[in-house]
């Protein structure tokens, strides 16, 4: 039975396993699956997932989960994106908005939302609720004016400001 458990635990997607027989001769096999929360696209490297505990998982050839993708140059840059995804996982607004993430040259986290045409500079992964309030206020004002697509960059790195850069 231990061989079966060890074999199951060797699978990348397996979180845990139990194998036990009952008194009536039935063999029970319980397996817990790891769930990816973010895909990491490493420039010049191989893509992989990070699970709910931040551990690396190989890509699955048969299934592609609908999760955010973090584009990084170095593996260590994915940490900030992972913390952001974990912190916003239960928030419907961020979940609807978050499609791809990256790290700019200043080491700031950049969100590339599903809304086409602009990027959102988050800075770091702290004070997410405050950044959400600022972004929602900006979006509401722009939607009322009908010119949300006029912006290419929205910067939320400052505490009580939203700095937006228009297309030339």
C-alpha cells in the first residue's frame, strides 16, 4: 500500500494521498489535487504554474486552467505577482480584471487587464483595497465621459492619486 501512496505522491499534481483497506476488503484510495493559481511565463525559459502554496507545478498537456499569467525575466520576480493573485483571489473585481501581470524595469508590478488598451501600474502588492478604490473611482469618472480607451497607462503607485497617461 505504501508503494501506491508513494507512486501517487510522485505525480506533480498530487497534493496528498491515502490508501487503506476496510474490514470488508474494500481498498480506498483518496487523492488530493494541487490547484494552480498563476502561470509563470519566464522569458527564455519554460512556463510553469504556482499552486496555492506558491510551489512550482509543471504545465499539464491536457488541461489549461483559466488563471492569470505573470511575464517575468527572472523567476524571483514572480513572487510579487503571486502575492497579488493570492490577496485578490476572492475579490470579484480583481478577478474580472486580472488577465496578465508583468514587472517593469523599476521593479513595479504591472497589471494588463482584460479591458484592452491600457496597463495599470500597481507598484507593489500592498494596500490592494485602497488601490482598488482609486481605480474604481477613476473608471467610473471615465466611463461617464466615455473616454476610457483614451488612456494607455494608469498609475496607482501613489497613495491618494491616480495618474493616467493618455495616448498621444
